[in-house]
């Protein structure tokens, strides 16, 4: 079967078999949508880098990627690009590039009960943010508004919106790490966005 006629399940199996042609089909299928999504949060150059990082990581981790029955690769990749965007604002470059975070993500993503408990912790932390900061954060993460759209609706500069989002993420990180030390704080952010995209 030609690679460009394969389903996502078939493509994933082929990629796991080290089929670079199948990976190229997968890349071509999703890169534009991932890039557009990333551009809603970061500038074009950063968006390109993030898509490249996500796809390279996908290839490197191909043998370890398992999807739930009925899930598509797109869902996994969109979750990954959101993780990159959040990391861009909340964490330093060394942490962003740590591939072990993806291992943690895979484990947590498959545990629905634990996911709900972690989301409740996030909601509690978000509810403690100052009113305007909380509003901006919710518009960004829950309603999926871009920075530009938030700035227009609230009559703020885009830089002010970026600053508020960055500060919100820092505060949430500190709050969550006090309850859940280490890498789990990063996973919490990721879960928050995956389940609100």
C-alpha cells in the first residue's frame, strides 16, 4: 500500500518499523496544522522550531509511542505542540528539551482517574490567581483565544497579555510544585491544555 493512502494506525506501524517514507507522509499530513496552532501562541520562527522539535521527538520515540484504541496521531501531536508552547513560557530551555517529560506524559495520559485529580489541583491553583490574570489565563487555555484576540477583547497590548500569561504560569508552577514536586508540575500544565483544546 502506498504510504499516502495509509490510515494513521498503519502509518504509525510503518514508522515503528523505521519506514522513513511513512514518517514523511505523517510529517506532511500534520506539519501545517501544528504550525498554525503554534502560531496562535508564539511567533513564526518559534512555531517552526517547535513543530520540528515535536516531529523529531516523535521519530526518536517512535518505538515507545502507544495510542489508545480509536485515537489518532493528530491528537498526540497537538497535545505535544501545546506542551511545547507552555514550556516555552514556563520553563527554561534545558527542561524543554528533556525527553523524559514525554515518558511521564504518556503514562499520565493513559490514567483517566489520575488525570481528573490533577486537573482539580490545577483548577484550585487557577482560581487563586488575581482576577485579571485569571481571566487572561482562562481565555487562553480554556477558550483557546490567541494573544492577539485576548489583547483586542480586553483592550490591552499584546505584550501585557504575554506578561500576564507568563506570570500566571510561573505562579501556577510554584503552587503546583509545592503540592507535587518535580516533573509532575510540568505534566499538570500539559494535562490542563490537552483536556481543554
